[in-house]
């Protein structure tokens, strides 16, 4: 029996000087792992970035409520400007804008975000406008705090 010198013998003919063959495949496993971690990070942080109006919220020990899909966010910044979601409204425009919203069978949840330095009278006035527009249930948004103040 004769052995061929060419391509037989377990691939000896393709070897380089160092005895290793060239790797022509790209390992995508680390790339997929990084993409999945980034996806999870963005999925967790996206609901936290829902409101773009910078408001320094007061602290509270209240339990958090579940988020709803059809909710309206009304924000009041430190200067007393009123925002509907991320759009700034002129004084007195809130009632008209809320009256024009489609409520469907069940009215959407209204969340009120007010800066901690605001006068309580300003917050009460905006709550009165919400009540005049027909929204009787209003959730006040605060920072969750477990430490005593």
C-alpha cells in the first residue's frame, strides 16, 4: 500500500510553517451577547425616560402604581409652567386641550408631576383645571423614598 503525499494524511498539505491553519470564520457569539445586554438595558430604562420635562419631584413613602398604556402626564416645572406630556401650554389652555381629548369608554389615567419648590396653591389650581375638564381621578407622582426625612 502506498501513501499519497498530496492532500491525504489529515490535511498536512495545507499546513503553514507554524503548524496552524488560517481561521476564516468570524465568531459572532460575543457580538450577540453584547447586543442582548444592550437590548435588556434599553428595555428597562425606556419606561423611566417617558417624561422629558425636568421636574424635581418630592419624596414619598407611597407604594408605586402600575403603569398604564393610555395615560396623560401633566407636569408643572419650578417656574410654574404647565406641560401636557412634553408640550408646554399657555396659561388657561390646559382645560381646553383636555376637553378635546378622546376618552373612549374609560377615561385615561392622569398623572400630575409637580416640582417640589412650587406653592401648593399652584398645584391645586392645576388640579382644579383637571377636575373642570372632567378628570376626577388624578395620580400625584413622587420619588420613592424609604429613608426617614
